[in-house]
């Protein structure tokens, strides 16, 4: 027997200390609800869960961002709804003014209301705000302007290119056009007109509008020689362009008649009817972006060459929309223009992107861009609407129809983006839920398991304490030997 070293007591103490440490861990997990309270608990698990926590908090904030974005778009769309109502009222007044039951005095009174409505449209454009951010004055628009505009550019494009991808960055761009040609399709054959070569533009340089033309052939008379008919041409916008009485049928002089900018083979006409023909242009298009701090001709290709046929004079390529008329001249180019030196058909323009970025994800560049153009009377094309004459009122109806279409396009874009954002919110919520569940499996404590372990360790603590007491009594047996 030994009294200097009580090995049994040391053993009991070691186990008691071990059990108390385990019990302390159990109490910490049970009180915090976390399996990992410090890096020492699970170093790898801590690193993974902290990264997940960043994503979870980012997702939650992105969800709030998306809701704020929807609120902004609803504010803009609500204002545009009122502008739409005013345009409809102005159109109603224009229809009223076009009626010659009105005197000059009557039309002046109609014009007074139109002028006030125009002032209010401009006021809404300047004053509509969300959290002090003005929405409809063009400060959130994507703007494009010609660089070194010349006659060639003017012949190629009717308007500045419009941006349909607001994610395009600001800078200098170039559109190359090659292999240009006319595309004629008879969409409704009638009265003998049924082949593409029966109709064409008289002179491409006249810059006729592209789209579907209507050819009305009336008063056909085959009782005379040569035969005759009245031909009316209506443009793609629905406005009559010209009407002529001409000789038709075999032997008609001249063989082709020019009416409303169209050259029509009148020798093919065999009767009365209505023919429709689509006049478009086709070409190879490529879009380039000027390198930052680069010389004039150093461009990067952002969209490969693609043969595109216009649709109602419109081409969409590289996130841009270009509007053409027949003034774009046929080209002898046979090879696509490479990146670098501009070709003869080149249009250069600058883009200034002020679009709003809605951060809809937890990470860098996970955003959606939305641009809201300036929507005042100038942008809508109604600044000079005047119904004080019958002709002016009649023209105002067409002008206001175009303005209504412009506004409808903007509202449709805002509505489509809002619907997209609502789906974004749903996706963020599902992702947030699933990622939180994954993080919980790593970081959170299983309370039932921890309580089971705590109960076991608590009993072991009590047992170890009792055994330590017994072990401390063992050396007292030496006293019996000393008696």
C-alpha cells in the first residue's frame, strides 16, 4: 500500500475532469442552440457555415432590394398611366377637332385643353420621383448619339440606335453593314400582282419607309383599249401616299407606273383588287465596341456578323435596335468587315448608359438593369400638336397614335421587368430557405442528442465524484497497519 501517490484518486479525478469538460460543452450547445460556437468546435464546418451566412444575409437583402425595385417601377408606371389617359383625351379632342362642324373659335377652345394637357405631361416628366430620384426626365435613360454625322449615316438610319439591352456599357460603338439588298414579298397577291419583281422602290435614295404597303386597284375598265384603272398606294403607317389613274394590262404605257414611291408593273394588272407587298432590306450586320483609351480604329467585336432582314424597317442586333428606311444603299461588299478599320458603310455612335441597377443577388454583378427614357412632349412627338385647323387636327390623330405606342412600349417594358422581379423574389426566397436549411445542418445543435449526452455526462460526473471520494479514503487503510 502507498500513501505518497493515490493512483486511484488521480484516475477518478482525470475522469471527473473529462466528464465536467464534456458537460460544459453540452451546456454551451444547449444554451446557445449551436453545435459550432467557436472555430475549435469544427474548423472546416465554421468556415463553410460562415460563407453560407454571407450568402443567406445577401439573399435576404437582395429580396428587399427587389421589392424596392418593384416599388420604383410601380411609381413610374403609375405616372405613365396618367400620361396615357391624357394622350387618350388629346386624341379624343383631335378627333373632335377634325370635324368641320366646328368653327375656328370652337377649335381654339379645344386647343386650350390640349395645351394644358401638354403642360401637365411635361410636369409629370419633371416631377415624378421615388425617394427623391426623378424617374421620367431622362436621368435614368440610355442615350445614343451619332459621332461625326454625315449624309451616309443619315441615309442609313432614320433615328439614333435604341438600346434594348440596358446592360451595355457607355462608350463608342460602330455598326458595320455589308451585302445590302432589297427584299420584296407579296403577302397578298391580287389583280395580277403576285411576283416580287412586280413591285419595287423606284429610287432607294428617296428613303421610303419599310414595311407592308397596300395597293388598291379600283375602277378597272377593260372596255377600252388600252385598259385603265385607278391605283392607290397606302404606306406602312396606314396613310395614303398617292393615287393615280393609269393604263394597265398588256401594252400599257409606260410599262411601270411610279405611285407613292413604288414602281408597279402595271402590265401585269388583270382586274380590280387589293394587293399587299412587304418592302424590307437585308444586310450583314456586325457591332463593335471601341477599346478603352484606344485609337480611332481599334474596336472589339461584340456581336458576330449576321445576315438580318429588317422587320418594318427595324433590325435588332447586339442589344441595339436600328431603324432603317430604303435610303440604305446596296453594297458591293462580299466579305464581312473585320474588327479594326471601318468600311464604307459604317455608322459610328456614342452610348451613355444611365440605367438603374437593381442588385437582385447576393454577389457581385448579380443585378438587373432598367432604363426609363425621358417621356415629355418632345420625346413623345406631340409638342407641336395643333387642332386649330381641320388638317392639323387630322394629322394630330396620327401623331397621338404614335405617342400612345411609344408610351405603351415603355409601360410594357416596365411591366415585363416587374413580372421578372416578382419571379426573382420567389427564387430568392426558395434559395434563402434551402441555404438556411443547409447552414442549419452544419451549425445548429441537435437538441435531443445534446440533452441525451448531457444526461449521460451528468450521471458520470456524479459517479466520478463519488468514486473520487472513495479513492481518497483508500490511504486510510495504512492506519490499520500502524496500530
